[in-house]
C-alpha cells in the first residue's frame, strides 16, 4: 500500500458528523507532498478543500517562537535579558507561597523573568496538571478568569483586552513558581506577543506578517480572517453529539484587540508546510541556523521537568524547546487543542500535518491524529 493509500485509510474511519466533520491531512517527504481533504467544513456544510482554514490554537506557539527569534536576531531584545525593560508591569514579581493559596500570601521572586523563560515556559506562570485535579478553582485561576486573560484554558479573542491592558492585568497577579523553577504551559507564548510588540513598536500581528508570513509565502496565516467561507466550524464533543463552539462568522472573523501568541492563529496545511520547510532548511534566510537548532532542541533541565507537565508521563519521551515539544527521536512540533497537529522529523525530512476542528478532550492528541501520523511514518 502506498503512502497516499495508507493516509487515506487511516483518516477515513474518523470522518463523520459524530466524529470529525472534516479534515486536511498533509504529508511531505522532501519535495513529495501528499494531501487528503475529507468531509465537510461543518456538519451538513460545504466540502473541505486543501486550502480550507482552521483555527490552529496552540500550533500557534512554535510560530510565535520563530518570530521572537527573528526579533532577537535584529538586536531588539536579548535572549537572557530581563523583560522588565520593555514590560515594567512584570518587574518586582511576587510568588505565591502555595500555588493554590491566597493571592496575598507571597514571597519575592528570586530573579527577574527573561526572554528565555518565556520561550521555554519557565517564567513561573501557566497551566499545570494540579489545577485540573483540585476541587474549587485556585484563587489565581479564578482571578485570570475575572481579568479576561484567557491564559488558563482556551484563548478567546472576544474577551481578551488590548495588549497594554492585558499585561497590566497579568502583572497584578503573583507568579505560581519562581522564574526558572519549573515548566508551566501556555502563558509564556502569550506574553511573548506583548514583548515583541513593545520591542518593535509594531502590533505583534504585523511583526509576524513581515518577519515570517510574507517571506515564507504564508498568505493565509493570520489572527483573523474575512474569508469565512473557507473557515471550518469548531466543535466540542458532548455525550450525545458534537456541539458548535465557534462558527465561521464568530470569534476569528474580525481583527482582535489582542493577537494571542499562544493560540490565536488561523492557517492552512500548505502554510504550515512552508513553516516546516524553513525549519528543515535551518532558517532559509529567515532565521539563523543557530536559532533554529536552539528552537528545536530540548531546553529544559531535569529539575524543571521533575514537576511534571500536562499529564503523567508528559516528559517521558520528549522535552521542550522554544514554544514546542521536542521528542527523543529528534522530531519536533506541537498540537492545537481546537483539533490540529504539526510534526516535523528532520532525520526523515518528514512533515505530518493534520487539521480538524474537533476540540481535544485531553492533553493527548485524539486517535485520528495518531493514526495519520503512524500511517505517514511520523508516529
């Protein structure tokens, strides 16, 4: 059975109104590219096409890392520079005595947060497994909701305020851990967008466009789209049926006040392939080879991993580079909780992209993603 037949055979059983309404699967080995577009953009809707748009959620994160590295190479920020110069709202940090404790029971931060801390998710704030195993929400988690930060859980362009307001509100909260102490998911990439805007004097969305999207020909990647007839409906799963979470004319149909570097982009399979090929080419004139190698290498210490990640065994066969997972095999990439996955294996010159809009129900990618990755040889 050839590659195309294997990928189609792996994908087809998962497509349907009660499973995944539609998907695009792209597998590239060197110059050879295979694409399968199956199902519909919405239940009962138009067919999915190769150029259909999907909210890529946390698959945004590696793209944010690449934009950050481009700005570092311009000399506008330093990798190990404290962020206080550009983000004074994050100066003089306080740290909770207990992550689940009262917001006023804190100790001083031992040091400032650096750009590296944001890239590696070790700034001292973010999602941790313990949050989801407790009873009532922790005070700090409840505060993030009250402040519309949308950094513990899915991003929400309708709720997040403008970047200056967002960083001021975030700076009013204590950290959960000391900077550099442990890995915590998500928030680092969101803060990077604000840092980059301050460093360049341009909106983060414009920086991403000029430093990355335009040079790579990623014409359809942005923080919103007016081309809503190409955008899939996002669904959440319920016991009885899939339920629409965001329609094409919903949250991603207009320019947001806040371009969230953790989860805000819409994109296509071919745009993500262009991003992959830049990294496989070790920068291709967009980044330096040194930046790409650092982005795609494990940057965490054993101590930082020892606290665990998003689920038991999270770091069993992988580490964390800059805003993305890096596997023991040398592969790298990341998933998006709205239903996307992106994997790159340099040893085999292989890229596997799976785009759906059925939201993940755990931190592990659903079976459709794993089956397609395995069929492509990228599991």
